[in-house]
């Protein structure tokens, strides 16, 4: 199955073109984002830093290249893995005592009484089981299982969850190390650099700083990377046990998160990469004369295909769709109906694709302070130029960069075209990007590593240090936000315990509150079991900003309209006892204020903010919901 020389030459040109397209696209988008944000001068810093590093490399080659042996600061397996473990633990120290937030309240509330029947129910029902007020179409039995195990082990001690998150992140970094090592055996420094980059990437902060991160992304990624590692090990050795482990890991990944459906495509693309670099046999064994190696390739995909089909059918039986096609498949008939429909939806897809890529690049490359970003781009620029000058002898590196930097990224990003934009979704894509960056920095078997080793490793160390400092800063920021959440929920809980039942309580955050994001979807579960001995949320009639409530605005309005109806019933002059908890950013706590307001005044405030009496409005928009809470809070503050 060896491709003919002419075919390989043509394919090599195609890979080189893809490499240049990748570099040009990334450079163009990054430049666009910098100029759009008024930071075009960062490119001048990058140019200066790159020129300085390039000059140092030339000097090293000139004066020490002929005598200096290749330098590998991360020999063997133990040294790089020890450094990855220690570095990861060090930058994650700020998160160890962080409190719970957001999804964690809901899922701990849901799974704090684990049972076998509850776990088995997850195989034929939505994971959330209604805690969000809608069907999320998530078939994730292992996600629920790991939440049950985590609560059984750690209870309400955040330290245990954060230790687990760090451990899983270290294991995923180990997977990245082994993948890079397997793709290009030999010097471990390159694989160690890939693992360090993955461990230190600031975009992964959410997945290690939040207790929910290792369950949402960490464990599914671990299964995904392990399945891929076992598959490429099978291709290299031909040992069946690797194939069996890969299939089992794929099954576990499917039951952990839907993103695992891209793995079969990833495996096929890897075989194409192997064919590109000349590793054309089905396994590491010699094929007998007259055999059909392509048949061995195809047969290997069968268990993965059967598992995928079985999983999709299980989703169809348990949920309304295979892969949420109700949100994207309904437009297919419009696409094929006419050229106008095809063009309209093609432009929508293109706009979505562009928005996704700019969002991803902003969070992957642009979270750093401007001067630091310039230095980072300068170092990467030197690596790119060095590789381009030696691309004839670095074909394997070019192929690896195209595979892990382009194909891996696009395949693992495909599910995000149908999901919401969030940086934590980049966890699996960043694994491939880290391997690609390591091959860019340390191409195997070239003078770039042999003769310019010290300066090249200095540049790599600068990149890792920049990432580590930014990750530390981001983790510290998450820790501060979690501290604010813990203080606020505890204060609110203490007040509700001593408050007369069915008191009208308004929780309010002034506009542009910096840490408002940590309050997303905290209520009502932060005030219910197991976080509180009793259901404090039911002891009062709460009206909170819709963003802090677990469910979408329609469900929030159904609850809030019932609260308003109960309070506004009765004589207009009858007073309503109102407790306002207004967030004060200066003291990072709630300021409490009590008022007795006539029902007539309260009704007038509600009607004015909504533009109509509350009982006549079946639904409201997000803006109207926030306007209502803001108006009620200001009414209490401004009343004498």
C-alpha cells in the first residue's frame, strides 16, 4: 500500500500547502484581532523579540554548533513527568480551597444520595433530570457516576474535588506526553514540552480551577486521549491488547460526554497521517506477500463504528434526537430546496465558523498582557521561520503540525459548531495544539535541535513560563470569585434561617458587578440540601436576578409571577414587608435593607418595569426580567 513516488511527492506538496495555509490563517486572524482591539503595536514587540532570539540562535550555531552536543534537559520518562506534576500542582495551589459554584450546586444536589437505580436511570434519561428546567439531551451515565463517587468520597469538602481535578489534569498531561512520544520516538524533551504546554495553558484554567471542571471535561478527555494513545500504540506494535483498550476507552468516553463521537474520524485521519510519513503498514508487523494491508486498516475501524452506531441508537431511544439534530437538521430541507436557501444557510454556517475560530484564538493566544503576548508571538515566529527554512528535512514535523495543529483541532472542534461558546470546550483541542507546538519548537532529527539546543530550549522555557504565570493568575482569579460566592451564600443562608416565613426577599446585584459570573445558576440549590440542613429557599418568597437562577427565564418567570401574585393579592393600601439583599462590591457582601411598601406602590413598580400588569404576561424577555429585579431593588433603596 506504499503510495507511488509521484503520488507521495504530490501529497507532500499538499501537506506543505496545508501547513502554509494554517500559518497564514492563524497569523491573519491574530493580526485582525490585535488591530481590532487597538493592540497592533504588539506585533512590533513580537518582531523585535523574534529578531533578538534569532540572532542568539545564529550566534550559538556559529560559535558552539560544531562542538556542542545535543542538549536534552528532560531525559527519559521520569524527569519530564516529575516536572509536569510539580509544575501543575504549583500553579493550581490557589484553587485548592475554592468553594463550589454554578453547575456544582445543582449536580451535587442531584447526586448527593447515590444509588444503583439512579445510575441505571442515566442510561435512558437526560443527565440533568430536570434540574435546569429543560432537557439538555445529555446522555452521560459516567458523568453522574463520577459525581456520585466524588460526593461519597469528599462530601461537601471542596479540597477533595480540587485535588481530583489536579490529578486528572496531570493524567491528561501524561497522555499528551505519551502521544507525542509515540508519534516521534527518541528524545523525550519534545514530548515533555508538549505535556508542559498542555498543563500550563491558561485556557484550561476553568477545567482545573472549578470542581466541576474535571467531571465536565477532564475525565472525558482522559478517556479520549487514552483511546487515541492505545490506537496509535496498536498501529505501531500490532498488539491486540492495545486495540481492546482503545475500544473500551472509547465506550467509556461516549458514556462520559458526547464529544467522544469524533474519535473514529480522528483515528482515520491519524492513519492518513501515518501513510503520509511512510508508515503504511496496518500494524507494526511485517505483512506477508500478497496480503491486503488496507483490509487490516478497515477491519480495525469496525468495533469503533459499531460502538458509535449503538451509542447513537441508545441516544435516540433515551432522548429526542441522535445528536441534537432538532437544532440543526430542521434546516436541511431549506438548504437543498433552492440555491437561495443553500446560500443563506451557507453564509450562516460560515459566520458561525468564523465566530467560533475568533473566539477560540482569543482565548488560546490573546489572554496575556500585551507586552508578554508580543514576546510569546516573537518566540513562536522564530520557530516558524526556522522550520520553513528546513522544511525539506522536517517533513515529518510539518506533517505532525498539520495533523495535530489543523486536523485534530478541526475534528475535535466540530461539535462546538452546535454548542455555546465557552473556553473550557477547548480542552481536547488544546491537547493536539500542544503536541503541534512541541513539534514546531523541536523538530526531530534536525540541526535546529542538535546545534541550537540551548537557545531553542530557552525560548521553549520562556513560552512555558509565560503560560504558567498567566495560568496562576487566572487560577487566583477563580479562587477570589469562589471566595466571594462562599461568603455571599453563607450570609444569605444565615439571614433566611432567622427570617419570618414567606417574607418577600429581593436579591440584587448592581449592573456590571465584576464577580457576577460566579453566581450564575447558584440558586436555589446553594440554599438547599445537602448544602444546608433544610430547604431555606422555600422559607421565603425570593425574587432573584434570572442569571442566578438554575432555569431559563420562562421557568424563572413562572416562579416569580407566582411570588408577585401572592404578594399583590389583597387591599392596595396593605403593606408588604420586603427584605432587600443588595450586593456591595466594596465589602464583597450583601447589604441588607428592610422596607414596608404598600401593595399599590409595589404593583405600580412592577407594571411600569414590565409595561403591563404581571398577571397579563405569560412570558417575558431576559431584558424585562432584569429590569424588573432592578426596579424592585431601587424602589426599596429609594423609599423613605
